[in-house]
């Protein structure tokens, strides 16, 4: 009787196949792990600073350097990079808050911030002042490490400076013509304090958004303001009338003065001419008195008679009258 044994699988061959498959799979996994490791190391080593940023490099908690925009390298897992926007303009609002801004309009919050906006002026009145401070980060290291809360410090400094500047002005100046000068002085004083604290902040603009009297006295203040506007209107009208009348009167006065001066000069010149003529006649008279006297008499008669149209000579020894000078017409005869 023959016995035939069933042949099972070749275990040695299966083991070899298993190890061969594991080796192939391990090689692929190793490559993947290596690729992931290289990517992680690249991301931990290389960093990019955008054009509107500057980066602070910190090594084990200590500041190392500030890098400019571009591609940079750092020690992975040892150095930390903090990026700070240095070209954008930051804005701090006081006395109001902007809720949302669109291309059509700006919406403001309905909340009140009287603790920021109510200020005492130099004449002990109260004004509700709302303003905006725009600033840039000029030195990222100083901004990050010179103070614990730079934004809070900026707000505190701005509020303190604005109260000081407003406190040096009359309420009418704060509400009307002094707003531009107040904003300008506040900007200068704020920058001086920030530079003294070395915070790395550059103030760009300080602008008074709105200035009003408190709500409780706004109606009375508006009445006073209207009265002052009416006063200014009357003063302007009076000045306009003054500018119309006074120059005209001055022109007429100047004209009369010039006419009088011209008349006086003419009289003086005529008198000088008469005096010169008299002196010349006197000189001739001294040379020939009789002839000069006769010539003067004839010239005087000629001048007198030239003014008359008809001349009649009456002589008691002459029986008739005769006309004198041939140009006389219509002469009559009388006895």
C-alpha cells in the first residue's frame, strides 16, 4: 500500500518573499520619511520677510538681529522669528470707534467714550474732543522689547498730551479756529514723549475728528455761537461799508489837496513872474522915467480899452464926439 504525503507550502520561500517585500516597502517609507524630514527642516531653517515687514530674530530668548524683506536663514528649533508690519499705518481712535468701513460710507459704534473725549479747557469750560492718531513702527526691536504694551502706552500718551494742549486753550478756540494748531502741537509733543521712552514709534498724523460742547449744554452753546456769528456778520458788513466809503473820501481829499497845491503853485509862479516883470520895468524906469511912464500908461489904456466893445470920448472943449480905434463900431455922438 502506497502512502502519498500532501506537500504543503514552502515556508522558506514564503519567508524570503516576506522579507523581500518588507525591504522594498521599508525603502519607500524611508524615502518618504526623509522627504518629510527635509521639508520640515527647510521650513524650520528658511523664512521669508514680506516687503511691508521686518523680522526680529530671537535665539534662546535673546534678541539677535532685525532682518529686512527677503529670503533669510535661521537655526531651526533654536532661533524664533517674529515678523512685524513696519510700512502700514496703524490708527488709534479716541472718543469714538469705527465699526465698519466700506467704499461708500463709514459706520461708527453707538457706544460713548466720554472718559476719553471730555476735557476741561483753559477757561474752565468742557469740550467733547474726538481725535485720531496714525502711527508707524519705526524700530521693531524697540517696539517689541522696550515696552510691555506699546498700544496701551500710545493711547495713554496721546490722551495725556491732548488734554494738556486743550487745557491751554479757550473753549471757543477749541471749537472753532484752533483745531489745526491743537492737532499740530499734539503731534509734536507726542513724538517727543515717545522718543524719550525710546519706543520705536513714528507719529504720522494727529487729526481732530469732531469737537463739540457736551450734550447737556449744546443747545445753549449753539445759541451763543449763533449770536457770535451774527456779531461777526455785522462787523464784516460795517468793515465792508468802511472799505467802500473811506477810500472814496480819501480819494476826494487827495484830489482837493492836489488841486489846491496846483492852484497855489500857479499863484506862486504868477507872482514870481509879476515880480520879475516889475523889476525889469523898474530897471527901465530908472534909465528913462518919462518914456517908461508914458509907455506904461499907453499899455494900460490899451489893455483896458481892449475889454470894451464901444468907446466914447467926452471932452468939454470938443464940440463933437469921435470914435477911438478903428475896430470900434456903432459909436454914438453926444454933446
